[in-house]
C-alpha cells in the first residue's frame, strides 16, 4: 500500500523533527526549540517546494536513511554530505525526486554538523503548542527518530517560490560571534572581559542543541556566590563555575542561575549549529542595540 509517509531505515546519531519552533511560551518554561540552522532549514523547504515553516528532519554528524512510501521531492541542505537514492548518487542542495519505496540515504557530514532534509508537503507529526519540533530539554514534540519509526507526510497545497538549486554558506572554519554586553558584566573582573574578547576558544565536544560549550581560558568572577534564577534568551553567553562560556541555543532552559556575560547576535547563531568540535571560536564585543538580537523576555513581566 502506498501512502504519504516515510519509514526510518537508519536513524543516525541524532535525527529529529524540527520546524521554526515554539514562540511565546518561555514564561511557562518552554524553550523556543526549532531548527538550529534556520537559514538551511528554510532553504531546504524552498527547494522542496514547501510552505515556509514546514517541518523537516535535522540530522547530526552521520545523517540518516529513510524509505518514502510515496514518490516525493526531497532536498538536503546544511552540512554538506553524500546523498544516494537506492545507492545512486544525487546532488546535495538541490531538489531530487525520490520514487516510492526507494531508500534515501543522507550520509555523514563532510564538513559541519547538521544537515536538513525537507520532503514535499513537510513532515506532519502532531503539533505541540503550535510546533512540530523535538525539544530535547523539555521532551515536548516527537521523540528523536529510531529505526523503524514511521512519519506522516503532508500534501502539497499550492505552488510556492520554486528553485532547483541555490548557493549556501559552508560550515565555518572559525566561529565569529558578535556579542552584546550581558546583564551581569559586574559579576566579572575587567580582565575577564578582555579574556572573552581576546582568548583562544574552541567548540567543545560536549556541545548539543541546548548550548554550545567552549574550551579555553576561564573568565574570572568579581562576585562569588549564587545568583537567583532569572530569564534566559537564545544566544545568552552564560558562565558556569568552571569559567568557560556556554552559548545558549534553541533548546536552552528559559531560566538560569549562572551570570550572563553577553548575548550573541541572532544571525551568528546559525553558524554555531554547524561548528564542529575543535572549531576556533572568537567572541567580538559590540556596543549598542542590534535589531537582529532577540528581544522578547524569557519570563512574563
């Protein structure tokens, strides 16, 4: 029987469903979630002729393999990787027609970390609080994929901006993060702020969808003791007791008790999704207000 669904043949290290996230629920303790590399996710949907915001698969490092039960247009973006349909190579970053019953194999990332797989019509798992995204912190949304899982596909409901292939930025060889001053600068020594701006940091292998952890020089605190929990935003640079900055990503907690030394400009966070362990990280202090930095409060006023 042919229907609009796909079966997971190989789930990979971590493959999950993501759309553009849950917005407006931080005061309830619900993170934003959604695709970490939002531009790549949007490009995949455009290539697959989907509406903006359709749910896609986000793979991590070693890809995944699926078997659609119906013929479907597929596009893979994000981290460059080899792609095959029933063993035949097909292009990355382009619209590809996959026959019913064929195995689409999205291989390991050649560079970067996360690839995005869009299917014509989008993935139609049940939405939770208005989003189909998997949230690793709260457990909301569908569970990460496992071998044998079946995911429903939606139907194309119209014609949208069509493109057969499109250029996209490659994963960063150095992660440059423009950083606005945080609300707890007074908790750090002056030399700590200089260390953040000039220190040699790199991406830690302990990074995940919750936060990008760094390895490098510790930031010294001027104030010791505990900070009452306060609201946290996407891109907040929190400093735990070991002094190594952590950049909060899409599944971050909405409150936290460690001081925030800065907030990363939102456009720079997509590159953070593709920064592999060991990638050099440079924090670049900026002053004033950036319209691109997320401004909604993490807690209701």
